C-alpha cells in the first residue's frame, strides 16, 4: 500500500518532494454537462447553490477519478463581490463579467469590510465545508478563483486596464493593489473553510494581452505578494503561450505553475522553470480533452509525463461539453504509465 493519501501526494508533488507517482487532477474549472446530468447539479444553479456546487465538484473526483476536488466553476465570484455585474451563464457557459464598477476612475474603490459576506462568497465557503465533510480529510480540495490581475481588469474594464498600464500607471497600480488585497482575503477565507490548495487563473496576465515588460514591472510583484500572503500551497494558471514570461512566473512564489499545451512540450517548460516551481498541465482542453479520441488523450498524457510534468492536468479549464470518458482516459493514461 502507498504511504501517500491523495492529499499528501498532491501537496508533495507541488512542493517538489519525491512521490510514488505523478498525481492527476484539474486545477482549472472541472464542470461538465454529462456530470451535471448524472448527479443532478447543473449550471447556472450550481454556480450559486452550495449543495449543488459541492455535488458537482465531488462528481469529478468520484466518477472521473480526478485526484482532487476543485471548485467553484468560474472567475467571477470575487469580481461580483467587488461590484462587477455578472451574467450567470447557462448550463454549458460559464458566468462572465458584463459591467465594471470603476471604468473611468477609482473614486470610492476599496475592499469592502463585509467582502466575505457578499454575493456568492458565502456559498463557495459553505460548499468547501460540505465537500470536506463528504470526502473526508485525505482528499485534497482546490479552491479556484480569478487572480489579482484579472480581477483588476474586471474592476476597471479591460479597455481601461490596457490604457492605464501605459498612460495612467498610478491608477493602474492602485487597481492592482486593491485587487491583490481582495484576492488575498478571499483566498485565505477559502483556506479557512477547508481548501488545501488555492489555484488562481489569471488570463489577463497572459502575454496575449499584456507585454512581458508590463508583467515584470507591475504584475509580478502583486503575484508575489499574493503567494506570500496566502496560507496554503498555491498554483498560478496563466492562459496562452506564456513562454515569454514563464521564467518570471517561476519567480512569483507559487508552488505550481499551470500551463497550456501552447508552451510547447512539458520538457521545455521544466527546463525553463528548473526547481523554482513545479509544472502542472498540459493536456489541451479544447483540442484534445474535448474532441478526443481516447488514443490521442493517452498519447498526449504520456508525452507530458515523460517530459517531467509534476501534476498531470488539463492545460486550461475543461470545456463543459467534454465527455466523461475523455477525462477518465487522462486518469487511465497516468495509471498505465506506472503499470
Ligand atoms: Zn487558461
């Protein structure tokens, strides 16, 4: 019998300690329609109701075999609590921000004193407690959320975020600081509720949107502050071809870096980050996990494992229409690799 539980293995793998086998899970969104139907917990209700939120999250551990429970399913919970207007989406579409509270200036912008009581934050904290009670102490819980950079752009709008990063850097930095403070408070509340790992997704920090120079000059220090202030193991996910900032990401203080297939191979990624952080990924969510076939999923998983990936996982959020069989194939590929 293994000396590891699912929790101790995942934490050890993220901390760079020796493990008997590479864990397989998702640090990005896990909700799929097939499981929503199977367990009777569908979006958008499962985005707001703690019982349903927990039920759907547990399904991906119990029925798909992913070795962690990850929740919730969007990047808008904190933004909503900070004043963004949200469209709750549909059964197969995630919630999204449709209006920003501070697009012109930051007059009156601050982290509200009652942040943790606002909107869906109590539901997420309650769902984490329900999951812990149902799965017991040995299954890791991953609390997912938008990162401080993405939150800042949600608060002031993407347009102002781009503009202020060049022309109004004082306001730009102020928005980042408010967001970082809010993100730390929310993350630590999730840890308090029972999350073992906090995984932030920060798509707006991607070189697809912000220049590597801006990342180094303004964004990196906020991400460093976040990882240093959150009382758990942390994972940083940034979408897209992040090669131009991958080395800088490795200096942000997160135990894990979650990347897409767009970086090239896991092997190349490992060479860049060295022992500064662990690599999580990088099975293509839209091009492999969603369409399959099973053989391709297994082949890509094997390449990632041979390349030295520390946690086998989808490269980005799992597409809601992904078949359950395909997620199971990723888990099976890991098992076959060690058989
Ligand atoms: Zn992504």
